[in-house]
C-alpha cells in the first residue's frame, strides 16, 4: 500500500502543469460600444460647463475693471516714467498688465488648474502646490516676455497706419506666428517637461515603420514626462520645419496597448501629412484680419465716447490694450463655433487617416473608450458645449466612426490611400 501511494505521488508530480492559452487579441473590425460615462465624469462635465462660463465672464470683467477705474491710464503713466522711450513704454505696460491680470486671475486658475484636477483624481499625486505655482509663474513669465518683445509691432501699425493697420497686422501675423511655432517646442515646452526618445524601442520601431508607410521621412517622435503632473492621457503634433515633432505623453504609453498607441500615432501622423498645423495658421490669418477690423471699428467708437473717463484718446496708446483685449474676447466668443467646427473637421480627418493607415478599427474605437475613461470625458456633450467648447468630435461620435468606417473591406476607395507607400 505504501509503495502504491509513493508511485501515485510520483506520477502526479511528473504530470506537466496545464498550459494557459494566451488571450486572442480582438479582430481589427470588432465593434466597441460607446461606454456609459461614470457619475464622476458627468459631474466633471457639468462643473466644466459652469467653469467655462465663469472663465469667459472673467476675461471680460478684468479688462473692463482696469478700464473703468482709470487704472489702465495710470499704468501707462508709470510705464512711461520707467521706460521713457515709446518702445519701452509699450513693452513695460504689457508686462505690467500681464502681471496684474495674472494676479487677479490666480484664484480662478488655482481652482481650475490645481484643486479641481486633484479633486477628480486627474492630477498626479506628486504634483503639489509648489510645483503648480512654479509652472504658473513660468507661464506668466513666457507671456510677459512675449508682450514685451512683440506688443510694439501692432502698436506701431496702429500709430502709423490708422486706417490700414488691420491689414498690416494680419500680414505681420504670418511670419511672427511661424517663428513662434518653430521656437515653442525648442524653447518654451522644455521649461515645463522633459522630452526624450521613447523608452520602448520595439514599439518605437513599429511607429517608425508606420511613419514610413505614411510617407514621413525622419519624423521626430518624443516621449514626455507628463505623469509628474497629470494622470490623463494625450498626444499631439507641434512645431514647424526642423522643430516639428510628434509627442506622446508617458501616461498614454502606460495606459494604452501597442495597437491603440499605433492608432494614436496614425492620427498624429495624419495631422503631419495633411499639413493641418500650417493650414490652420494660414486660415487663421483671415480671422486675425476680421478681428482687427472689428477692433478698429468698435474701439474707435468707444474711445470717442469714453476717452475722458478712460484717460486715452487713440487705439495706439498703450493704455488701450485692455480695451482691445475686452473686445477681442467678445469677438472670439462670438466666432469660436466657426473655429471649433474647423478644428473638429481636421480631427475627424486625422481619425480617417489613421483608420486607412492601420486598418485597425478596434484599436481606434477601444483607444477612444480608454481616453473617455482616463480623462473623465462625456462621450455625448450637449449641442452648445460641442459648438463652443469642443475642438475634437465627441468621443461617442469618434467611437462610432471607428466602428463603421472600413471601405477596404469592400475594396472601396480610400480618401488618403494615394499618400501611403
């Protein structure tokens, strides 16, 4: 009996452990339902709508107070005493106004940029108040520097060309915007985060191969350490000529699988290949012209009525900057649905490009579902929120498009097939 038990034990021990079959990845055309948003996501969405209205009101309230109290004229006088020359007076006034606006807006920025993300678990636990303040002051420093360096250009155009300055400013906007677009990824962005090559070399090789198929040679791909600030996920394309690059947040690389990352990269490559950044900049020149024409008409009319109260009598006076900002904010609120619609169109076409490039509908749809979950998004926002706040199509629409768009299955024509190698 004892011998029998020993033999039985030995035979059992020698049996190979049952092997686990690795999960089969979902097929490329597997459908993904639009997730039902969580209760936290809907609270975040509703409070975001309220915050948007408060922010828009604040953008009008601050310059209105600076104008109505005569503070703008007193700041101009102080800037003139410090700077003496016209050039430095304009620059110093710009710095003073940026500092004042930053100080007045700090409580709202603190709630929107620090308290609220931490409350909903969207901010990294290690991103403390001092780090947030450091980033805020860096941002103010960049804005103040740009005001000091560039503000004299529109002021000079308004002074020398009182009737034609809107056209001069619109023409000057193009080279300045291209210059800033080139410099921002090289000088400004590294102030806030570290950029480096991708750590996952196998995935990077697949991305490079995808870029080659998309017709992109020598494209720069960077991984950025956003996890020190946020738990949300994102990727973007930025820059111009030699500074143009595709940037992946490290949070996205951690929370999305390889197929989803490749789809996201295909989307960003779409922006790159279709020239969306440059095209947007050129089209926005028309918007700048219309804005300046509005500022010229409305600004001169208001100065004619309130010049004694405000302490200046022409738009070229540095003290008129708050008036221009107030009117500019009103113009942007009124016209933003047009810009938002164009942005959503470009994002939709980048989605189409990614689908035609990867043929992986499931990766696109499931990736968008992951973005909805990680970023606490509402997949179906209200119409007004979509028109005024949405630079991207709602995630519900993007998931459904990924589920439905696959013309290659029926050998149908591809809109961007001629661009692929």
